């Protein structure tokens, strides 16, 4: 096997500049190696595209980062801090928010309520304030609603605020999920195929929303995406996985031209 | 006409007592997505604990607080020992677990407090009072007021608050709720604690009416049709349904009893619920759900 192509941006190892660091991550399911010795660093404010053929371990990697899978060995650091006992809830609370490939929305709730759940952690007033409707609780509520609406507007969903989320078309539901993640004011977004099943117009909208949250708040983004054309334009860096290994990591143009990457995708030119 | 109104309103007020039981089911169904078969045993357990404390000379409010604390402690234990190990299991598995729980609650109640029937006096008299020319039960009126207060408190706590959103989120999709940092364990404990609180209130009201005894756990059977009609997810729905069932069964007993025989009161609620299941399976205000295929 060829040595992997690793061309990373000039990186100071100052931990305060890293969003997520994975070190020697290994994961297997019943003898099947899903991830082998994965090294990966996401810098703050960076958009990283995670690509690779089906079954390469992309979603598994995202699940390890977000605490939904526990790696057999290796360490996960968030903002330079090692996370012991990585759980989804701890990861989310430390500002790393994910979306799901098959939607993780709350059916039976309106679009606005779905996005508001993203604010449920950012409650400042204690519950007696809520019980008695005191000003502190109302201020909380106003702020959370304002932020939720802001997130909805950034994805052109404001007209659907009162609609039951399950009544929306698939592409719109994907946008709601991103809006909920954005409403959480995350430091890092992990997006599992955010553009899947969308038409060109919706894709453009998603891309500009991702760019906006990345540019505006400096949120780092890791996204799995099969539409190479879009990923090439959106990502600052591409990481290519194949059979659980990182086979390339570097600027999109260079990575896409790499022979190992082409081989992994097309299965030719060995 | 006056008699008709008395039967109607008397029945409606009695129906609130059914709703009181049903609310406990709604709280847990909304958070854990499961029909909590143990709710009836919790009601029995709460009422027995309270009445035994009072009989041992503990003042009313202290006994109430102590019983509530025991129920909250049970909520922690249930989350840790029953629900957490069963995370992501099917609804039927969870349902079976609550079935087991109901026996544990009944058994514990029996071990701790014996099997005697206790009378419970809450200081609320059960006498006819005249309101606007109608003769109504003072106990039913008090029960209605208490249920009303309970509903307002629950609505404020679980309505549009972050707790309410978290409860609904956890019920809708536990994995997605985890991904946005909601603490599943805490939300579950809160839901079961609230259901314990409702069980205590319902247990006291039913205990005061018909004595604290083991058949108390069977009022679940009366709550079931109320839940079907009102919808498992709506507190307001089960109140309306309780009123409908209460009023309906009394009216049926009095006006149809002469024609098709007595005892209608015993099966009316189920027949009514059956009609609802066919016409409106999600209940009056239950959440309708869609799935794209």
C-alpha cells in the first residue's frame, strides 16, 4: 500500500487552536475493523470535508467524534482537552454538535419547537422562575426564541416556523436539523451528509448557511459529503478515508488529484 | 331538566377523578413513550404510605412531603435500575418492565404496610351542596379544584418551558435528544417524579373516596378508556375525556339503564373508547403522526 498523502496546513500545535483532535483511534465491530489508527486534527474555524467510498468508516468516525460510538482505543480531545468517557451529551455540552444522515428531528413537534430544543441547554433562570413566569424566565424565553428565529431565517425556514416538522419535504427537514444545530451556537459542527437528497437550489442554500456560520462565528465544520464538486469548493481541507484508514489529508485540489484517492473511488489504476 | 343537569354535572365532576389518574400516564408516556402499567400500583403505594404515616401520628403536610420524597427516590431507582439498562429497547420491552414494576410496588407496599383497608379522611366532606339550584357533591367539587390546580402547575412546568421541550424531545427521538446535549437520565427522573406526585394526589383523592385498599391499583382500568379517548400525549385531552366518560356513564346508567338493563356504568367507558379507536385512534387531542414512505 502506498504511504498516505498527508499535506496539512502549517499547523502550530497550540492546543487552543484545535477544535477536535483524534489520536490513534481504532474501532471494530465483531472482528470487522471499521477504523484503524486514525489520526485527525480539526483546527478552529476550518471546514473539513470527509470523503471516501461507501463503507470507508466516515459515519463511524463522526460517531466516535460525537460520542455515539466509543473507540476501542485512542483518545479524543475537544479544544485540546482530553475527553474521558466520551458520551454524546458531554460532547454536545462542550460545543460539538452533530446532525444525522437519516435526520434526528423530533417528529410531532413544530419546526420552531425543534429548533428551540437546541436552546434548552442555554437556560439561565432556575425552574421556579418558570413556574411563576418571573421576568428572568421571560427574558430567557425571548432570547431563545430570537436566536431560534435567527437560525430559521439563515436557512430560509421562517415561514415554516409553525409547521409540524414531519410534514415538510425531506430537504427542508435537513435544513431544520442544521438550524437546530446552529441555534446551539456550536464551536464545531459535525454534519453527516447534509446535502443528501436535496435539489440544486436547496444545496446552494445549505452551503451558504454553512459558510455563514463558519465565517460569522468561526465555527469549525466537519462534513461528510458525496457531492465532490460542492465539497471541493466548500472545504478548506479534504480527508479521505478508505477501509477505515486515512489515505489522504490536505488541500482539496491536491488530494483530489492523488492517485490513491482516485483508485479508492473508481477502483482502477492500481 | 334539573335532574338531568345534576346527573350531567355530577358525572362530569366524578370524571375529573378518572382524569387525575390518567394524567400520570400521560406524563410518562410523553417522556418515555411507554404506557406505564405501574401507575396504578404507584397510586396504591403512595396512598398506603401516606395513610400509614398519618395513622402513626405524622402531621398531614409532613406525611405528604415524606411520601413525595419516597416517590422521587423511586424515580431515581427506576431510571438507574430499570430504564437505563433498557435504553433503545423496543416499546414492548419497556412495557413489560413497567408490568414487573407494578408487582414490585404492590409487593413493597404489602411488605411495608400490610394488606389492611384504611379509611382516609382528608377533611373534605362528601355532602350534597346546592349550587345554582343544583345539588352537587362537595367532594367532587373539591376534587375538581385540586385537579385544576394540578393541571395548572403541570402546564406551567412542562408547557413551553425548556423542561417541556426536553420531555417531548426525549420521547420523540432519544438519540437526537442526546445529540443536542439533553440529559436523558435527568429528564426521565423528572418525568417519573412528576408522575409520582400525580399518583400521590390521585391516591389521596381516590383513597378518601373509597378507602385505601389494594383494589386501588385497579383504577388503572378506568383510566385506560379515558387515555384512549383523550390521547396519550395530552393532559388537556384526558381532562376533557374524563369529563366525557364520567358524564356519559352516569347519563347512560340513568337514562338507558331502564331500557337495556343496569350495570351500564361498568362497561360504558370501554364501549365509548372502542368507538373512538375506530373513528379517531389518536384520541381527541392526541398527536397525529406522519411517516413518509
